[in-house]
């Protein structure tokens, strides 16, 4: 029987697996498990505490600001258990951005990770300006603030600690019992569970309405693929380092209780160390994570003795030979299978263990295109790296490759219960129970996103082959038209440029011009590694670095049509969220990048 709401799904997990690990997280230097029975008690206390903090209306919105932690998840599950709607907020957002999310959702309680997040809420409560619109203090409906980690915060009347809220909630469990049960029973499958915001680069972000049914339908579709039903996933758990304000991260948070696997909590700075320590069964990540792993392995091999290098390349090439059989679910021929066993014993198993992937059942890549060479490298290590595709509006999946049915260079086939079709102009359209009904307070944007037949317009361009495998070719609104009338997809150029490990991001430019150029941002860590390998200075402005990048650009150009080739490039500093040139979900803000480096763009076109 299908779960009615996220809360009933979690309740089912607690009843079925009370002693199983719900959360695996680091406490000091040790990794600790929190059993579902203990986590459920925390959720109950927090729910009771929220209901006694203020006179909170049914279905009110509660925001959660901060990085991925056990506290974040406990607060989210607790709020959902009493029918509240949660609003995940990136820790990196500015006060005015935080303010907009609160006024748009009319959130009445703000749960902050620490002092830094508290200060943002305090600032926005006084009013703010966002995209040339003034918001007054009266526009902000927050009545109460809760702080998870109150370190360094002076006592004040405008906040309380999560510990104090939990303690009060525990004292008032009996008093709140009837109200908690009423609120728990109230939501239906089509009621709103959460508002998740898409990054706004040219206007205010849009609040995607995600119902209990949307989120559960996505989990049910994943269940139907069978990729998570293994002992390795159950034991190793779902590795979660992604922000919980990201729809991909939120899916993993809910997949833990749905599939009965622990949620292994990590962070970007400790990613490598934590993978080695926890040996997860499932890792979801953006392509950049896999690119950096591959780059580090190759750099280490480059410094090894010739015999070890030769053995490494033989083992990887042997692994690559198995890909044509694996992608069609066919058995590997005897001779190749024998060589693979030797390669695995001598090299591949050691590589997997070094990465923390010795019991990884599935690695998933999403949020950006995965390059074929990187994909082949991980498949060659005898790992199931699968590329998938979706959007915040699809909670977040539409298509995925499967371990025994995949095609390189594609994002796989539609999930069960999801329909995909390609419009006449090449745009990918979708239908399915996991797809949002629209955007909060934005009827204009909702009308633009859905056509009269109910198809959701993704904004992505692509194709679908006769077997249903989908390939992404670019963003509809990002197609660049040269002065000669040729159309260029920037994602194609940028994806290939970023295959060089030291290139963090690339921004292609060609719209209205008669040739393409690029702004290229370098990754300082990868630049240092390159410099060590080549006996050069790690200076992005040096001739050696420029020559290396130019050689790579020339290689990329050899794979492109003449009108697509990058004629000139300029090196710029690494793009970051703090610089205002990347969104909180780490997507490049193309317009602001081009505007900030307009002098370099003008330089590249001065003779055009």
C-alpha cells in the first residue's frame, strides 16, 4: 500500500526498523549511528516544541537555514510530522535572498544552524530590498527563531536554542499529543510538503511547490528500477554531502527512510576522508566530484614507476573492454572475464578501496553533463556510475541509466510512470506524478512552464532514440546565435572545455558575434597539481599555463564544427558563490560573469 504522506512513510520506517540506523554522522573524531527509535523521539520532542513555541496555524511554513546535519533532518522530519510545510534555505544565501524566501512563503518560524544564519534572519526582519523592490518589516511574518548551535550568541528575547525547544517539547508531550495526532492525520498525498527554490539569475527565485505525492512518486519510481535494493546499499547507506536546499539532496534525505538505509552525513570539505571512513553503498554527486577523483588518481599514477603505470593502464583498459557487454546486460566473455578478475585483484579493487567505494552499489551523476571519458574511467573500475537527469520541478528525476541498461553520453530512459517527448523545436517535455503543479505565487511562470495538454516544458534541448534513451544537447534559452546566423549550444563547448582538470568553469560567448570565445576559470587546487607534475609555476597568468590551456582548447576545437570553435579565450579567477558569480546550487550566472569581465570580452572581439 502506498504511503499517504512523507510523515506516514517515516512512521512506517520507525515501526518496521526501530533498531536500524537512521543517521550515520561524525561526532568528534568518531562515526556514530542514531537508531530510528532514538531519532523518532527527537522528532517527537521537536514537533511538540514547535507547536508550543507560538500559536502556529495548520499548514504554516517553517524555514530551515543551514548546512546538511542530523539536526537539519530532525527538524525537517519533525515539522512534516505535524503537517507543517518546510522551506529549505541554502546556508550561502545573502540576507535579502533569505528575506525573499521568507516573505514569499510567509514562514512563521525560522530554524537557523548557527550565529551566521541567525544574523541573516535578524537583518531581513528589519526590511530589505531585492531585485529593486522594497520589503518592509511588516512583510516578514517570522514570529520565532530557533538556533541549532548557539555558540557565540548572546542571550536575547528573539531566539531560543534547539536544545531548549526540545526540552520544552519533551515536557509538553502529553499536552500536545492530541494536536500532534490531528495535524499528523490532516495532510493528504496532494497537499504541499515543501517549497524548494530554483536559483534566480535574472529575477527572484521561483518557489517550486512540491507535494507529499510528488516526492513519494519519485521514490516509488526509483523503487521500481530496483537499483537500491541491495545489501550493500542497506549496510553502507546513502552518502549525503549535498545541501538539503537542493532537490537532489532532499531526495537522498527521504530515500534513507523509504529504502531503509542510513543517511551518511558528510560535507564538501571532508568528502574524500568521509568516503574512506564510511564506505557508503550509494553516492550522488555532480560530475565535478568524479572529475576531480579521476584527476587525482591519474596524477598519482603519473608519478609512479613505469611498471606500475603500465599495470594501471592495462587494468583500466581491460575494464573498459567490458563496457559494451555491461551496458546491454550481457555476460562478459570468458577470456575477458578472466583478465578482468586479474585486473580487479591487482589494481581495480585497490582503487575502489582507496576511494571508499569497495561496497558502493551505485554512483549517481546529475546536475550537469557527465563527460564520456570520466564515465568510462569509473565503469572501468568495475563501478556502476549512472548518469541521470531531472530538475527541481520534477522532484528531481526524469530519466536515469541503469546498471544493466545504459548508454554513454545519454541520461538514460524515463523513470517508471514518467513520460518524455521531444517537441518540434527540440525541447524536452515531461509528464508524471513527481512533477510539480507550479510555482508559489507565480501564475505567470506556471503558465509558461506548462502547455494546454499538461506537458511540463523543461527548457532543455535534447533527443530521444528509438529505445527511449534521452540525450541533452543544451538549454533552449541559452542557445547563442552568431552574426552569421549559426546556432551554438554553450553547454556543448563548456562541457568539453571542462574536461581539462584545472578548468573549473568555462563560459562560452558567441551571441550576436561572428565567432565564439570563452572565459575560463581555473581551479587553484588542480592548478597546483598540474604545476607539480610539469615543474612549472602555479601562476594562472604564466605563459606555461596559458600554453597548456591553449593546447586543450585546440584539442576541443578539433572536435567541433568550424563555426563552433573557440577563437580566443581569457583566464579569469575561480568562480564562487561568494563572488556573486555562481548560484547557491553552484550554477554559473552567465550574465553577471560576462558583465564583470566585459573588458576581456571586448578585448577578444576588438578586431571582429
